C-alpha cells in the first residue's frame, strides 16, 4: 500500500471504531481527579497553579459578566493544549488537525457569543454592523462587509488552528524522512538535518501551545464585544 505524507492526518479506525474518540478523551486522564484535600502532591499543585494562571490571563480582557465563561474557556484551553502536545508524540494522532473538529469547537462558541450579545444588549451588538455616522450611500455595502466579517470569524478560527498544526506536522515528517534518507549517503548532512529536526520540534511545541491560547483568546475577545 502506497502511503503519502497526508496519511498521518487520516482518522484511524480499529474494527470500524474511530480512534479519534479515544484521542480526544485521553487528555482528561492526565488531569487531577477530585480530592477532598487541598493539596495532594507537587504535580497537582503545579497543575492547579498553571490552571489558575491561565484562567487569570484569559479573563483579564473580560469584564465581570464575562467571568461566567471562565469554566468553559479554561476547559477548552486545557483540552486544546493537551491534545496539541500529545499529538507530537510518535505514533499518535492529533484530532486538532481535523478541520471538522476545530469547526465543531469554533462555530457553537462563536454563535453563543453572538446570541449572548443579542439577548443582553441587542442595540450595541447590532451597532457593530453599522457604526454611527456612516454616510447613507455606504450603508448597504458596509452592512454586507461587516456581516461577512462576522460570519468568517468561526471559519478563520478553525482554519487557523488546522493549518498551523498541519504545516508543523508536515515539516517534521519531511525533515525526519530526509534525515533517514541521507544517513547512508551523506552522514554529515544527515546530522545537520537532524539538528534542524530538533529545532523544528521545539518550534512545534511552542506553536501547539500558542495556537491553543490564540484560539481561546479570540473567543474571549468575541465575547467581550457582546457583553
């Protein structure tokens, strides 16, 4: 069977059962389980400290009514972060390289922010589409442009996350393939390529964390516009 570089992004199956479900559930096992004690060990303490720091950073752009979304945004951040990082391990599958999954996360949350704005402050939310003082001849064109920009937002969220992770995985696979191919022909070049591979892996670790943060941060900014 001929394999291509894009086969790594195909959702794996075992006896007809999609393994993407397991890869999405597995990160939850890495989180601390509920316990009656405040602190259990150093690892749990570090996890709780990082969660608190991350939640504080995400809630900083929001006013007090937006803090109701703290649990949703923090949980989404942890899910994306763990999924992206676990996908960098060898012989694993990254669910966030699937556009369908990213759109399934982006669209409902974006729609929830829009509906929240229309319910709480409809005049202000609709005012984003047509700013005050717009010349009359430009009103139809401006409404069309602003409406299109609003609809594009969830698409941009999903495509951005998918494209960045897919590009990083492809670069790592291409570089690792070149390293193995050059090992017998040109060992010195193979060592140089392996060094580039290590640097790419470090870069992809940073991209995995940054993209998870950017995804949730943009949703929080969309929420801030509607509350």
